[in-house]
C-alpha cells in the first residue's frame, strides 16, 4: 500500500469527501425529520420509543451507504 495516502492532495481530498458525506447525511436526516408527522428526536428521547429508534437507525445506515457509494463511485 505504501505511503501514497500521505500526499497532501489525497489527504485533503479525503477530508473534503468526509465532510461532504457528513453534510449530506445531516441534510437528508433533517429533510426526513421535517416530512414525518411528528418530531423524531422528541419521540426517541422523551417518549423512549425504541421501535422508532430502530427505524431511524436503519434509515441512517441506509443514507450513509448511499452517500458513501455516491462519493466513492
């Protein structure tokens, strides 16, 4: 593998892609939170809705995989 990943262009590119991925993830999460009929955060934290927490976790993994595939490919 070598030390090619230490080149400044590769390192900066990786950081930029990571930041873009995180921003896209949060944007998608906020959009989904807005289009649902209730507040996801309040349901999970205040009402301890575990079923909804699992659905949101699966959604987060799905969005993350899509963003990673879009950035990588």
